[in-house]
C-alpha cells in the first residue's frame, strides 16, 4: 500500500508539473490514455489523486488496477489500491487494500480472492483499527468453497493487552 501511495503522489507531482494554466487555476487535472486515466485535484487545502488502467498480458490474461489517495487540511491521509487479473481459462485473482489515518486513529485492511477455472473460490481479508487512545481491533475473515465463511477478531488496549471488544 505504501508503494501505491508513493506512486500516486509521484504521479500527482508529474501531472501538476505538466498542467495547463487553466487546469492549475481550476484545481483539477485529468489525463486519459488508451489504457487508463488519472485525475488529481485540490481545493481548500484538501487534495486527491486517483487512477486506473487495464492491459492485455502476453499470456492472454487481462489485468486491471486502480488506486487513489487523499490528504485533508486537518492532516488526515488515506489511500486504496486494487488489482484484478482474469485468465483465459476463466480463473480470476483479485487483491486490494486501503489505509487511512487521522487525529481519531487509523485503519488498514487488505485482502483478495481467487476463483479457479473449476469455479471454486477462496479468499480473505485482514483488518486492523487503532483508535487515538491506542486501543485497537484486529480481525480476519476467510472464505472458501469447501469450508465456507470463518471470522476471528480481537481487541487490545494501548499496551497490547487483550480487552473486550466494544458493542454498540
């Protein structure tokens, strides 16, 4: 995720450098290409960048990727990225994640799934949340065609000691 955010930040810097005067004045830049697009902008101290692309691979598969990032004037930052590849045999692999942090805490989550050519599916997602006071939650969810759905999660205080998870 950090690599994706760094890539998007670099792309934003390049896009700003090549922006026309009108684009720079509007606070928004958009670039479209044959295989994707990129947009970035800022207003009142908040900024964003996002992009996507699709390509046909040498092995006959098709891959798509997208990502985005933001920065708010209050210091909060976040980003997301995902990739999906569809193979000629019908199998699919997807992977994605997001992260955000600000004065109230942070969150990150990543996961993916695979559908095999025979139609069987498996995947999962791991999520971590930390509040401003240091308390946190870590959870994992998995699924596969044979065993079904499984979830586990736990909460901890700022020192890492286990605590009961809050309820609504």
